[in-house]
C-alpha cells in the first residue's frame, strides 16, 4: 500500500465567497493530478491550474493529488491556501511563495496622520478584504488575534501577508493586529517585510512588551532591507496596563497612538461594560492623558452594536469630549458616523481660523507673542487649531 500524507486548507461551503478549499495528498509516485471545481472555471481554470503547478515546482512536489473547490478566490488567496496545505503536509519545507506587490500599495504613512476610524477585518476571511478600502476608513486592520480561532492562526498569517502585498487599500493606512505576546512576535515575519504601516500590540501591560516588538521589527527590517517606517499602536486592555499607560505610551519613538480595549478591561476589573461608560471613565482618561503626555494619539475602543447608529454617534462625541482622536469600527457602516462625529463643529472651525489667522499675522510682523484680544495664544493652542482646520479639509 502506498503511504500518503494529506492536509487541507480553507473551509467548504457556499458562504465562502472569494475563498477556496484545497486538499493536498502527497504520493510516492503517479505525477500531479488536479481536480478543480471552480465557479470561474471557464475564464480562469487554466490560470488556476498553472498556478498550482508552478507552486508544486517551487516546492519540488512531483507526485500529488490536489483537490480544489474555488469560490472566486483571488490569486493571492489561492496561493496562501495552497501554501498552507503544503506547510501542513511538509512543514520541513519552510519556504515562502510570494505574490508580486500591487504597485498601488507601495505608499507610506506618517506618524501624525489622522486615525479617526480603523476597520477591523478577521485575518482569515478574505472575502472582506478586496472592498474594504472603498468604505474610506482611515485605517484597515487585518486581525490575527481575537477574531481568528486557534486552529486558523497559521492560515491567517499567510492570508494577511498576501493581502498586504496584493489588495488595494485605496490609501487607507495598512494595519495588522498581532497576537498577544509572546506568540505575536512570530507573526511579525509575516507582516514586517510586506509594507505594513502600523502594528497593533494587544493586551499591552508594560513598556517591555513594546520594546520586544520594536527589537524584533528592527531585526526583520534589517534582514529584509525594509526602509519605510513602521509604527506601533499598543492596546491597553487590563488594570495593570492602565496603571502603566504612560510608561507604555512613551516606550518607543515608533509609537504613534495608544488605544484602549474595553471588553477585556471591564472583564479584568470585574464589571460589565455599559453605553454610559461610567465604569471605564478612569481608564479612558488615563489613556488620553498618557497619550497626550507622550505626544501620540489617544484612540478609543470599538462600539459593539453595529445597528445602533445613534448610540455610536453619542459614544464618539463623548470620546471626543474626553480628548480621543479616533475609534475602532467593526462594520463598514460605522465609518461615516465616526467621521461625522469627529468632524469639528462650526464654532470650533471659526475659533480655529481666528487663532491661525492671528498666529500668521503675528509671524508676518515678527512678533514673538500671539494674542486674540486680551488672551495670549501659545504654540500648543495654535497646533490644535491647525489640526482642526486639517480635519475640515479631510471631511470635505
């Protein structure tokens, strides 16, 4: 009897739009046999078979049965799913089959860019990736942590890697939430060389957590000759993290923002999360003060009821009143509400214009002091006013 090794990747079922299911059985002989069932067989069947054969040559697989159910998966997804099947079958190979970079994805980011909205997408759900940028979030988070089951962590790593290389994010900041340390350190090799902008560090409790990520990123950037800046957004989700908030916020020059996750935080302190938020007022205030003291952006938690738009609006307005500059989104319909609620009011715009005009006038006259009426205006006030006017332009 011929001994075989078998592995699969992906899930079967009609709900797996833009995804695929692959079974790989390695034999001792018999050559390559591909059994493809695809909804786009007539147009792309030949290309899919060629891709699978090319990958078999790359991995030096000469004798195998390959069964594929394709539900319209993009090439990057097919590559990731087949690579996963190969890794599960022959883990000793340890080789990456990388798709070409989409040139539309080779843009950079800035430390102080607006991060009003960040849209979470489960890292093992490729059907959500292609159109995410069309909803115009400030950032798109490919999630490797809580939204991915333990059995799918290895699949998510490959899918996220290929998505960073191939999917057009339409200018949105390219973010990845890694797993809680130490496992999250292993995620970094799948994202650092592939044009990620911001790495979210979940359940951060000390500066040491940030420094471990920073050091691993430094090594990987050097190995892969990555020149672009990669920023960090620690997420604080525990009582210990809240107490150490400033230490975390100031741990690295690569920190661009500090976020809070209230589901885990309220569980940690033994209470229930409410829309009123009294139970988290202290924690959220600590996040804002720590971030502002460290010179980075404070980012609020997600609003979990995707059907309550008025509740979301009120939550954003409250967050804004506390000093937060952004909020997490778990559904595209939340993005517009978040942007509108963070937009400056007419009174804020008018005041900002007066401040900036007064500053520019004083600068023209060579004056070292800026004032409106009898009130002195210092540099931080001018900077805030300039940011208000930038937000106006962003919302136009």
